[in-house]
C-alpha cells in the first residue's frame, strides 16, 4: 500500500517573479508533478503577501529583484506575518551576500534560475521536509565566508559587539542557543573548515570526543550535516561576518 496515500493534498506554491514568461515556464514544470501545485503567482513583493493571506501556500518561490518591494524585504515581512510558510529564493544572483541576507530574513533555500528542473523539484520537496537547500554553485562561496565566522559560548557575551583580535570576526550574542560552551567552540571551528582531527588538536581533546560533540550539535539543532547547522545559526542570528 502506498504510505503517501492518494488523498494527501499536493504541496501548494506561489510564484513571485516580475517576469511573466519565467513564471509560466516554472508553473508548467511544477504542475506536471502530482505532489506539487502552483496556486498563485505575482510580480512584486506587495502582491505576494496578499496572495499568502488568501491562498495560504506551503512554499513561496521568491525572486530578489522585483518592483515596489524586493524579495529580501518581502521575505522578512512574509516570515513575520506567516511564519509557517517557507520561502525559497530563486534568483540570478550567486553572490554569497544575497544568500546570507535572505537566510537571515527567514528563507529556507536559495536557488539559481539556471538550475535543472529536477533539481528545483527536489529542492522544494527537501524544504517542505524541513531541510535547508542551497544551490551547489553558491555553496563553495558560502563555505568560504563561514570559515571566517566565530561563535560565542552558550550564554553569549553580554553587551559584546567587539571584533575578535585573533580572527577579525564579530562575537555574537547566543542567548537562544541550545549548545554548551564546548559545543559552541567545536561549531566555531567547524565553520572555519577544520576537520575533526584538527579540532581535537586545537582543543586538546580526542578525535572521538570531537565526533561526539559534532553528533550532539547536529542532534540539538535537528539537522543532518555541518553546513545545515551553520545555516541555522545564521538564521537565528548567532553568527555574523
């Protein structure tokens, strides 16, 4: 028996992009899938909020460059009003600054418009399942930026906004972090691109202990890998450039 069940409703999507031909192409591709349905489309950030209020979609595919109100501003407003609706940015820009900014505003994914149809569909399903999805072409740039980031301990440093003397990165308040002080240290070193062995040597602990800390970090943050952990940290405001 099909555990999905024939009665399960499709994933409802709204497309927000000011190019009608692009919207038509994406809509045609998505509506060919039995579990996906485009229920609305619009060309600016104001209209997307109105559609979400009326249609209550599961996902909004959001362009960045739109008239009246751009996708970054629209994403922030949308997540504030409709926190359960997930936003995936679909853009021509592969600059990591756009990725960071939209993730901070609440987006769950960042895709490029030149991606294949199958990858777009898989990304949508992944985000609906609760995962973050970043286009492979910008992942490398994202990781390079993450390596320059640092983390505070589980309580943060009250009133601290000063830059680290060692790395030139900013400390960030982490009142809402589920991590212990040691886990925060491990996560900071993970973000810098260090392997488990290198982390162990840096902290004077065994590689096995590092692995245990990494497993605990992923479990507490409810993610599957290191990159997703750092992305969640960005969205929660625990890290900054």
